[in-house]
């Protein structure tokens, strides 16, 4: 296993468990404790974890590339609700939209009104939510299940052949230089396909993720038409992104 693949696997384990020991990682990845300690040091330099005695904890323990096996991530729900409400302003009847996997896009799905839409998604939770809404036509690229997501190379090619009006993509982190990034490399090709295929792309990202970065970048900030965020983003951070030429739509804290 390459060092990069080990780093990805370590982050996946930390996302699921929040804390891990060197011994557990050594047994799981079948490498020496010395190799694991070097890996942890490298990941700590990147700001992705914090080393503690005998192991490590996740540095950004509220951020996920995909949802854990325990179900939907319910952290920061007021922020996600604000973002979802803002996102609805961009959706019109008869649109063909794509909803990337994640708890914020799931909140968008929950709030979609009764109107004719075509929704492309590979998130099982979103599919379950939208199956109740008769006017919505669901398009499922398919693939093998990875927690709540369906992933395959065929699904990526399928998406590239679609005419998607608007894609709403989630991200573990958002950085002016490193763009939109996640911890799980398996999801990168699908996310890239959405970004490259859709006529308009909107990032739906809560304010805690601004200024952060994870292992894998799937899109530069300039590839998005707009980033939709919540009212918790500070004026200083908002100005930093606007100065970089990144359009923001921020929920109004007074609303």
C-alpha cells in the first residue's frame, strides 16, 4: 500500500472512530509502528489530525467526506438549514439538478417543494428522501455501495453524458488556494464529473469549513458559480474569499 493510500485509510478510520492508536493502525494496515508514526507526523503537518500519546485524534472532528456508518451527520443543523433555504432560490420547476452526497445536500432534498424536477444523485439517504415526492424524477448513476454512497467508474461516465442544469456539491473543506477538498479519494472522480458536466455549480458549505483543507482536492474555487454558506461566516472570511474572486451567497443572520 502506497503512503498516499495509507494516509487516506488513516483519515477514513479517524472519521469513523474519532481516535485511534498506533498499534491499531499498525495491525489494520499491516505496517510497522514506525511507519504509522511517520504517517501521523505527516498528516499532523497538514493539519488533518493531532497526535496524542500512543495515537491520534481528528483535527477537524465535525467534517466528513462521506457520512459515517452510524447514519446522518446531525452536527451544525441550523447552519445546514440556512444553506438549504438559500439553495432553494436557485432551483426552478423542470430543472435537472444533481445533489452530491452529504448532510447539507440531504437537507436540500428534504426541503424541495412539490414541483416537477429531475434529480441526479448517488446518495442513498437522498434517494430515500426524494422517493416520497411523486413529482421528482430520480436518476441514479449506480455503483457499489460505500457507506451511504454508490460509486463506480461506469457511474462517472454516465454522469458525463447527462445534461445537468445545476449541481449542488458538498465538501469537507474550502480553501482559497486548495479549493474544495475531501478525505476520501474514491469520491473524487464522481465529484469532478458533476463539476465538469453541470452548466452551473454551487458549493453548499458551512462556515466551519472555510479556510480548511483535506487530502484530496476535487475542484478549484473558480470552477464554481457560487458558494452558498450560512450566516456564521465572519465578515473577514467572507471578504477574503470575495477578494479572491469567489462569489458568495451568505444567509442573512437576521432572517
